[in-house]
């Protein structure tokens, strides 16, 4: 049957006091009451909870919830040479904010950023843990560039840095790597740059499966370009990007897809049977057995209890679709 | 005198005793009545402070509010309040969920407006969280359309605006921090704010902050309000040149202190900002205020910023002979 996955983030805290250890821990770190190492331990406890919740819901391909990420932009970029982290900027059309990376010189990867976290997560999960990274073109577009003259030059150097990170992850055993390029929903004209950058990452991925995920809107106009691109799997937001569906129905796909059909930005609950029916309408034009059903983007926009319910809807819809047994 | 009037955007920090009381109340260890008494005490203190420093148009300081959208939603039927959702970093808020048709239970902020206005002879602003922001900051399980949800909020908030005016508000401010979230929805925002302000005699103000103003600039004159309240110092006064080329046909409340900085701007720096603004705007249409609500600052920082701001405006008025 169709498999299930998530996109990346998961709510870090819940409403019960025992689900708020990380929030309290960060506040205590800010006051100097605990050390960095204590906070890392708290993060690891939350990662284990997040993995357990995904494992319990029967999700086939999980993530560590990106629990240690302050935001999607500064976590990785902030560890590269020549990048500083600046003030808050609105993140796409969400009511969330990221700390803006400022590029002061040639960017370069110096050591693994997320490797230890991936290893920790994989050692605590029954299901394979997908390594998720923000893509080079999105990073370049949302950063403040004070060094490179063009977005292209910055994006390609970021792609080289990401390729180094992917190489380290794959050597450690990561079998699934996902690169997120939400910027394509706003700037579809960047598709050729995304493809060029992804080639660099692909060259270091070894046998791992490489997914390109776009969210926060439609990519209908560049859907076929993405199918021809270097990713092994293509992930699509089909809620906010519902307009991509018609391109998908028309062209089908030779690549496995990740169908982001569960709304990760609204608490309203989907009917699993309706989702399954929508999915099955593609039988014959997409290899559903090799594809995944997922939320439309990271689950961090929802309260923890609602995120849990969305995971159950995801599992139930996949079961009802039941393609290929 | 109506040159360089001074005002505030809305929120002030809560004094330590009130923050502690709110924590206790949330755990059920303090009664609503006891909390209300402390909220009233803090409101009175802020009104007195604003009078003491010589502020012209006052605010109640929002000592009774947590989040600006949640506070309004809690008083509107058809909503529930969700669990905690992350805003950024380690900051979380409870987001409203629209679960049914929206209905006003009764006036939302009128009671607090009356309380504050009764404590001073000076005008106190009526404060409304705008319909677009209410919609954008809520989950929607009922309407299924952003426009429908936004206009449903607008109808209710119009009733609130009318009630504030009836209670004596001479100025009604609509807060729309979400204004710059989706540029393609600006026509919807204009339509919704029009619904809220329609037929009001009171002076109407629209406050927004932290957006890409260049993208929304062409909408400034279309917004159906008398005064636009903009954060100007955090964005480095970048917009002034554009205002020179494309004049604003309304009053402007011009933010001269950065609410996200711990630094208390010296009077001389604020005065410089005021003089820059005066090169573009007529003094009778230029209102001096902070960039945004001051609730994230400490009481001392907020008071220091406001004191210097009012002094700088006073000095500018004197220098230009407007006193």
C-alpha cells in the first residue's frame, strides 16, 4: 500500500506541563541556570518523544522533528563559514519568523552540522529517519547577501556546502535525504537554478534516495521541469498548492511522489476516505506503491495534540487507499 | 495646539506583580476578581504615567490582554482557543480556531476603554484587532475561505467600533500587523477595514508593522482610515524618499523609537528623526509615537523611551514656535 511520511518539523512542546520541558529549558539556559549540554539532553528527550509519536502512528518514513532548529534558515546556514545570523524576518506567508543569515564572504562547509542529531534519531527509531535540509536556492533567496553579486553564485556555493553535509549523512547510513525548496512556489523561474544546484547534491548522495520537496503553494507551471530534474522523489504541497493537482493528473509521474494532501496549516480534520479516493484516482499514472502520503508541510504550525491527530488521519487514509496490498 | 501630537501604539509592559498574578490565575490559584483588581491597578498606573509625561492621546496599555488576536477571539462566539503554537524561537501563543459562524457575545474592549477614559480628561484610543489579522492568525474549520472568514470578523468588529464610539472614543485604532502577509490579499484587507470603519465619526487609525512597506505602498492612500500608524525607526526611515515622491493623503503616526531594542534612544536622536519627518509631513498631520506596542520591553525601558519621545516632540514644537 501507499506509504506514509512527514515533511520535517514537529511541534516541540504540547499543552501538558510534562510536554513543555524544552520551553522551560531554553528559558533557563537564557538565564544561565543550565548549561548547553543540559539543553541538548532535553532536546534529545523531545526527539525521542517525537519519534515515538510517529512510530506509534505507524509512519513509515519519519524525521527527528527538527527539534533543535531555531528556524528553517539559520540552523544550517549559521554553521557555515562567512555567515552571521541577524534579526527576525517573516517566513513566507506564515505568522512565524526566521533569523536572517547574512553572507559576509565565500560560504564553506567546515564540519557536519546535523550528523550527530541524525545518528541519535536513527538509533531511537524503528522506522528509517529521513535527513531533511533546507535547499540552497531557498537559503540564498532568504539570506542577506553582502558578498556574492548574484543569487546564483551564492546558491551554488550553498549547494556545494549542502552536498558535503549530505555526503557525511549518507556515509553514516542515511538512506533518505530530503531537500526543501519552498521558494519555487514563489519564484518558479528559479527552477533551472534549483536543478543545477541539486545536481551538485546528487553527486554526493550515493545510494540514498533524494527527495525534492516544495511547499506553501503551487508548482503547476514547472511541474514537468521538476519531473525531469535530478531528484529521485518529488514532494508536493497539494493543499496550499492544490493547483498543482491538475498538472499532476494530466502528466502523471515516472518518479515516486510525496502527496502532501493533509493540511498542516489548519486544524480542520480531513476525511481519510476522501483522501484515499483522491489518491486512487492517480492509479495507473503514478506508481502509488513507491510513493508516499504526507502532510502538506512541516507540522510545527499546529498544536501538538492536533499534529498527533493529523498523523492518525495520514495513516488511516493510507490504509484505506491500500493500493497494491 | 495640534502640531506633533504624541501617542502610543497600544500595549505597555505588565508590571512584575501583574505578570506573577497572571501566572497564578492561569493555574487557578488566583480568582478572576483578584486578577481584575491588579489589571485595574496597572491600567491606572499607566494612565497616570502618560499624563505625567505629557502624552496627548492615551492608550489603556492592554494590561488585561495576553495575545491580541486570542483576547478578541475569546470574546467571540464560534471560536475555540487551540493549544500552543510556535511563533518563533521559544515563543508560543494560543491560536484561535473558528469552529462555527462568528457572533459577538457583547462588547469586547468597551468596558476597559470606559475604565481607562474615566481616569483621564485626555482622549484614550479605542483599540481593535483588525479583521484581516484576526482571520490570518486563526485556524479556520468553518468558513473554508479566507475572504469569508475575514469579512465575518469585519462585521463583528464594526459593531465593536460603533460601541467604542458610543462609549465616548474619539479615536478608534484598527491593528493590522498581518497586513503585509500576502500582497495579493490587500484588496481584501481594504474591503474588510472599510466594513469596520464605515460611518464612524471618530478619528480612525490603522496600525501596521514589520512588513515590506515598498510592496504595500500603493495601498496606503486606499486604506479607509484618517491616520496611518507606521513603524519607521526599525526600518531605518527608508520610506521617507518614497513619501516625498508619492505624498500621503492622510495623517501619519510616525514611529520614532524601536520597540525591539533594549536601548533607550536619547532625546537628541528622536529629535533628529522628528526633524527628518518634518521635511516631508505637515506638523498638523504628523503624530509622534513608538514603532509598535511596547509590551516586550521592561517597564523601565518602555517608560524611558516614552519620556524621551514626548520630550523630543516638545522640544521640536518649541524650536518651531508651535507652542
